C-alpha cells in the first residue's frame, strides 16, 4: 500500500533513498521514491517546493553490504578466546550490528542444523552446543560473507591455513570454535533466527571512508 510523507528540504526531482525504519523495528530495507512537488502558498503568492514520498515499496535488501552470523561456540567461551576472535573481524573493518550471550535450546539448534539432524553424530553436536553459553554476533560489510569464511578457515582445523581463526586456535574438528554463515542468503536467514529486530543496530561507522570506495557502501 502506498504511503505519503513530507520530507524537509529540497531534493532532486526524482530520487531513490535507501533507509532502515528503526521506529517500526524493521530490518528490511525499503526504497523510498521521492518526487519534488510545487505547492502554491496563498500567504506569499509563491510556490514552495517540498519533497514528498509518493511510493514506498518493501523489497529485499539490495545493498552490496552483506550480513553474516557468527556463533562463538562453547569451546571459544571456555578457552577465553572471545576477545581474540572478535578482534579479527574488527581488524578487518567489519561493522558489528548485534551481539549477545545466550544459551541455545534443542529447538533452535535443530532449526539451525536442520541439514544434520538425521546424521548419527548430531546428538553429540547438540550436547556440545548446549553445554555452555555461546556468543552470537551479526556482522555487516561489503561482500563480507566470503571474507569472513576466509578469516575463519576450513571446518577441520587441522586443514585450516595458518593465520585463520581455526588454523591458529583449534585442532579438533568437533571443537572448531566458531560458526559462520556460508552464503548471503543464509546470513540473512540465520541472523533473523538468532536475533530479534530490536537487537540489531544501524549506525554510521566513521572509518568507512578509509575502508571502502563510495560504490561499495551504497
């Protein structure tokens, strides 16, 4: 349904604006179609120009900035590696948009590991992931899903390259410290599964000017 808003200031005749609506607690990006409209004023016998939103369309996020879910597993927490691992993503220049410590229940784990629930080793995964709290994080960055996967390293730490998180800090395959989304689509789905919309934050990251070209953060 179309909705109309008055926007202060004079803008170009037609403009597309990408925003996030915090007050409605929506994580979906919206495209606002703005048109400059001339309004006649009886008081001064002149025309004032207002920018009026004539159409709003819900759509999936089309920004090149991707989101990925990170879960720091019980072994990362118990070994005191939360800060070390988090600093890898901060040093990369990614933007942290959500973070919390939580206990995972069986239902959430079954949804998250739906592709493994019929495997004989699944029960061991569930027991381990519920043995201690975990730290869930949502990160955002330009085409960041693959970049994060490179930082994390191979699933089997013994095959992970030196310099990666698993290559540096883990050795047992069943204790590989961290989960990272494996695609842009899964990143969005997993963040929605683990975070409520009000737990995600949109803010200006001042260092973006020194990390990205303009087109990379549009």
